[in-house]
C-alpha cells in the first residue's frame, strides 16, 4: 500500500449549534485539513497520484469555505460545523472526485 497526503489551509468563521461553552457564538479559525490518499499500485510514472491533481480536488471541495461563514454553506446550513463533520464531508467529497478507481481516500484530519 502506498500513501501520500496533502495539507490545505483556509480561514473561516462558524458557530456550533447547541454548544453551551462559547462555541455557539460565531468565531473564526485558521483551518488545516490533511487528506491521505492511497493505492495498492503506482501509476506509469510511479505515483499514487500527482500532488497537483490532489490540490485541484481539495481546492474544489474546500475553497468555498475560505473567508466565509461555514454555517451559510450547504450542507452546513443544516448540519453542525464540528471539525469531525467537516472531516467527514471532506472525505466524502474528495472520494467522489478521485480520477482513478485504484486511488482512495484513507484519512482526513482537521485541526
């Protein structure tokens, strides 16, 4: 198994609905998202996938949040904006954009 990862950063505001320790108020973060992708085989160039292609995919998924209120952007207009749910969303969205079936998302970290 071969694994690579790419870090992505963005700044955004959010409020966690139902939280009772201050995070229910609108506040901001400088988010870091790390996406690990893996494959059992390498391509003809010897890669899991090109980092530039992974960056393009991550940009398509995460750029809509940059310098915005996450709570205003679907699906977070109806679901909570925790780091865990952002990781789940990123995992699902990046998975649907993988250009080759041999490459899969293995892990998403948000901090």
